[in-house]
């Protein structure tokens, strides 16, 4: 499906996280020359008040596009466990607490799940917004199941407890290049490139 195309040579990355900005810039470097971040431009970080990944990505992208008067890209991602009613979902980062301690978040998932169904998926929503308020959005997904205790040291966040379907090792045990080929983020970027870039 084709949406509004990105033209121009500058895309604001609506994030204050340097690692995320670098990763996104790398993924889109074939299509865009300059990637100032919301942090570089001194734009405030809006509160994520929406109830969905797409809603929060669009809110962040629109705020940055209107502040910078340039197109802006934002993401929002997390782990969804249907047996927990979709939790931690959009609260995935917040379950790790102020110290971003994901062993806490993983313990909480295990406790709340008990003997419940281990099916889970990661979601990555991307929103590309323009200063006129228009936004294109996509949602990438990877399905799998949870394993406790966590295994592997190579990933971040909930990677140690997530085994993607068709595999028997967790995202944290996998070669990062293999994870990046099959992840929710890869799916979302492939959709966005097809719709708005290239
Ligand atoms: P965001 O950066 O505000 O979108 O928060 C996303 C949160 O979801 C992260 O802090 C992680 O906890 C979780 N998350 C998103 N993607 C992944 C992944 O690929 N592996 C593990 N955890 C992830």
C-alpha cells in the first residue's frame, strides 16, 4: 500500500534515546541524508497519553513535526501477553521501574501469568508525521512464547524470556543479526519503507 511519500532530505527522529536514534538513522540511511533528533533540536518529550502503540507513536511524531516544522518519525514498542489482557503492552518500559530493571519486569510477568498461556508477541508501531498534522502509521509484529527463567545475555528488555515461533532459543540467545531480520522492528520498517520511502 502506498501512502504519502517522504521527499526532502531531513527527517527528525522523535526520540531522546541516542541508541534508538542511531539505529533508526542506520535503517533509513539509503533514503534520508540528515537525521536530527528531538533531543538535538531541544524539543520537549510529550507524555505518552494514548491507549495504543500506534496512538503513542503518532502523538510523539506529530509533536516533533510541528515543533521542528519538518517531517518526524517516532516509534512505540512493547511486549503483549494476551493471557494478561495485553499487559505489559504500552507499559512495557514502565514495568521495569525508575531504574529500568528488567529483571523486575520479567518477575512480574512470570508472577501474574502463573500457569496461564505463554503465547506472546512484540509490537513495534512507527509513525511518520508532517508539520500539517498528517501521519502515516504501521505496526510490525513477531509472535512467540514466553520461557521462565530467562535465557541469554545478548538482548535487552524482555528478550531473555521471548522465543520467536519456529525457533527454540530466546531473542537474548540469538545472534543479534538474526533477531534484527525477524523482529517486530524489522517488520515495521519494511512496511514503512514500502509505503513512504524508496
Ligand atoms: P519504548 O522505547 O518506549 O517504545 O519502550 C519499549 C519497551 O518495550 C522497551 O523498554 C522494552 O522493555 C520493550 N521492548 C521493545 N522492543 C523490545 C525488544 O526487541 N526486545 C525486548 N524488549 C523490547
